[in-house]
């Protein structure tokens, strides 16, 4: 909450908005992608993100340069996304 620089009320309002917009994907749904994700990810802690990217056929947003050590899943950093959105 400290990092958001919001009041407690604003913070919890934001959390409620996010809860309505976020779709939870179960580990069971990711199971078919785990083996490939484990092979792809340079950081085992990020395996679930790679499995989800494989399932959804989408890119990953991360400033972690290590995640770019593979060439199957596109990884965008914040600066790249900002440029793509026209807000840079």
C-alpha cells in the first residue's frame, strides 16, 4: 500500500476494481503447458507466467532481462509497452 501512494480508502477501492477485472486461472488449467514452460523459463520462479503465456498465446510484461533468454514468448518491458501505447 505504501508504494501506491494512495490513501487506505483509495487503495481498497483499487483492489476491488482489480478483483472485478482479473480472471484467475487455476494451476489445473495450466497443467498442459507446465512442461514446456519449465523448459523455456530462465527462472523457475516465473514458470507459471510462461505457462499462462503459452495457454493464452500472449506476451509477458516484465522488466526482468533474464526472461528474454528464450525466443518462444515475447517479453515486453515497461518502456516498450509505453512506446507501443503512444504514451512515451
